[in-house]
C-alpha cells in the first residue's frame, strides 16, 4: 500500500511540474501535423481487405438481383 501511494504521489508531482499546459501541447501538435485534404487518404494495412469486402458485397447484390429476376421469370411461366 505504501509503495502504491509513493508511486502515485511521484507521478502527481511530476505532472504538476510540467512546463506545458494542455492547450500548449494541443497547439504544438496542430502545428507539427499539417492538415491533409480528405482526397489524400493514406493507405492502410487493411485497404486490400476492405476492397475485397466491397467486391464481395457487389457480387452478392448482383446475385440477389439475378435470383429475383429468375424467380420472377419462373412465376411468370407458371401463371
């Protein structure tokens, strides 16, 4: 218990001695990272997987439409 109290007190003391305020840190971060336009999207590790999922959804939608057309054709022949 004493050990935890000492660690907590040390961390609080270090945090209180910080020379930067939270607004200073936020302003510095905004200056360091230039604003990127929405069109310049950075490539991520999962982009290929997302493309594959989109393609699979498109194929699934196409198959559902073809099935509906096929079912409608069968219903029209049966009537």
